[in-house]
C-alpha cells in the first residue's frame, strides 16, 4: 500500500470514528456522487495532496463502494479538474503552480466584470435580484462545518453572478471555468480554512455590487480574487502558514 493510500485509509477510519461529517462509507442512493464528494473532501482537507496518486482499488475499499463506482467518480472529478488522468499511469490529484494561480485569478476578474456589465445594464433590477439570491444562499452556508459545503457555496455564488448576466457564452463557459477555480480554491482551503475571512470578502464584494458603481465593483473583485491569489502564493512559499 502506498503512503498516500495509507493516509487516505487512516483518515477515513479516524474521521468515521470521531467526526460525523467526515468521510464515511457511502450509503446514499447516488453512490457515484457521494463517492466524489468524499474524495473532494479529502483533497480540500489536504489528506490527498496535490500530485498524489490515487487508485480505484484503495478508494473503493476506503469508501465501501465498487471499483466501477469509484471509476465513475474519478472520471467526474477529472472533468471538474480536481483529478488528472494520465495514460497508462492512472489518476493523480491535480497540481497548480504560481503562474497558473495568477492566470486563473486574472481571467476570472475579466469574466466576472463581463457578467457585471450585463447585470448593471438591466434597468429592471431582475438580474441584480438573481445575484442577491446567490448571496443569500452563500451567507447561509459560510459557516457550515463541512468544508465541501463551503467550497461548493463559493462556487455557486460566483456561478449565480454569471447566470444573472444571461450571457450565453459565460453560462456555457462555466463548467470549464469551474474546473480551474476548483483547483485554486482547493489549494486555498487546504492552506487557510478561514470562514470569517471568506464571509467578509464576499460581503464586501456583494456590498460593492449593490452600489452599481463599476469601478468599486472592479476594485472589490481584484481584492477578492487577485489579491487573494497573491496572498495564497506568498503563504505557500512560506510553507502554507498565514503571515
């Protein structure tokens, strides 16, 4: 058994014994979805580290599901960008370098502002109300003890902004964009799990959006996305500890 497999197995046993919300054997109707959720949790919490190889057999044993179910979950996560599949070498956890983190952040701000322009151009306020619905949902789950709920809430809030824009290309680009955001967010969450910080960043962003002042909104997106990426890069350079 590899060191990564031992870590995953030990973590599964420990979490199952002491933390009800932690990884446990899958018993839900959608076993593929539940298996994928447990793997996401392991990545977000750092038990499956970037670059670590994962095997169907070990995951099937840890999660109490069949290998075909694990294979389906891994294929799904590969599509999301959290897992990388290499021919003849199997699956491994995706890695992201500093240059990629910066590229993801800069591109996100550009696309987010494209969505904001469409939202601000709506004189009825209907598109803005869709964003507000997304904020309400996010604010309800910020402090959920499950880190995967936090991660998905973050993604859902930003997806809601794109949906509110009613921009055909943005909506159809979301699945691809989500894959790259997921990698960056998983790295961030492994390094600094801080719900208070996450809430404040998004509250400041939402406050800026409600002003309908494009310059203020752009500044808030830079603080939320680009500045956060730079902070993460700095923290990773120092061994993953906040300064």
